[in-house]
């Protein structure tokens, strides 16, 4: 443990690790992580399941099947010749509040009793259920919890998805009409100043 004098800043939320069970290309339970406090990279050849890790996060954060490029939630359940008839897919995300150690780019201290676990399970009947620390919760309750910790579920700015970087780079500087989006409108949406446009 580091000297407390080297710890500073504001407590912040981080994902420590994830467990994907029967999710898309992952048969059985596969642990992803532990993650670094500031930067983690998931590498592998094409088709190895890298994008499915992002899809797993989107699933826990409440995205619908269409937003995961699927027609129904049950399609998230792994299916292969070895595992043709699994009943569910489960994603578990482990969160914790930390204080960064300013003297060490890798070190941090976990704030006591700040850990919590969010799980979402998809079933064959296309239903899905949430738990937080093992207790059943609604999506509304989970969303309220995650928003409380600063996860921007409404504008989806906590994840930049495949293809979005190029899309952002190709934006025109400003939208040509009130309903058109350029880089200016995109940035105003991120920082929240678009809510002030009517008053301005």
C-alpha cells in the first residue's frame, strides 16, 4: 500500500474485471481482466471475440438487441457444435471506487466498501434480468446506480464503438440545419451545453 500523502484527486469508478459466461463466442465462464486503472488493451486475431467484450459491456449497460446488431436477446447465448443448447448468457462486471496514487502510474487504493457487482442474464425466451451484488434489480434501478457514478448512459459517451472514430473524423465542422449534426453539435452534446441552446 502506498503512502497516503501520494494519493490525491477525486475518487473515481473503475471496472476491475468482467466475467462472460456463454456470451456470444465465449462458451463457459471466461474472465476478462484484471484491467489497468487507466488503460487496458484487448488484443487478438480477427474473429477471436474482441468486439464481444465491448458488446458485453453494452449488454450490462442496458442496450437492446438491435443496438448489439442482433434481432433478439436470446441470440447472445453461445451456440456451437459442442454447446448447441445452452439456456442462458451471463455478463458480470465488477466495479470499484479508487483513489489514484499520483507517484505511481499503475498504483491506486480501493476505497473500502465501494465495490459492487452488476450482472445481466439473457434467457432463451428473450427475457433478461439484472442483479446488483446478487439482488434482483430493474433496469431503471441499475441505470440510476450507474448514472450516480457518472456513467453517461443517455449519450453513450463512455464507449467509442468500432467505426465511430472514422465517423467523427469525417464530420463537417457544423450542421447545416437545426437537425443536422456536425462536430460542433457532437461536442456540445458531449459536454452538455446543447441543453442551453434555447436560452442562448
